[in-house]
């Protein structure tokens, strides 16, 4: 879980504090924060990809079952 201390350090970094102004302990806290955020982003990406793949599969099935044999607007060559 992200602690308030790590959130404050991040706010300082975003606010313009140079990375060189942080001590080793603070930098380690920031690295821990970034690991947590990266894990959450990766999980969200998996969820979005799963949702997108399910949607594509559903649309493909709907298009295959549209009754015109896969041809647009029922046109014949």
C-alpha cells in the first residue's frame, strides 16, 4: 500500500524538487511507490486488453451472423 510519506515525496518531485536533493532512503521510497504504481498500471492494461478482446470477439460473431454471408450490403460480384 502506498504510504503518505511516499505520496509527499512524489508531490515534491513533481513540484520541482531535484532528484539530487533526495537522500537514499527517500529515493528508495520513491522506487517502492513507482513499483506499486507500475503493478497497478500493468493490471489495468491486462483488464483493458481482455475487455477489448472480448468486444472484438463479440462483434466478430455478430458480423458472422448478419445473414448476408459475409458480403457487405448483400452485393454480389
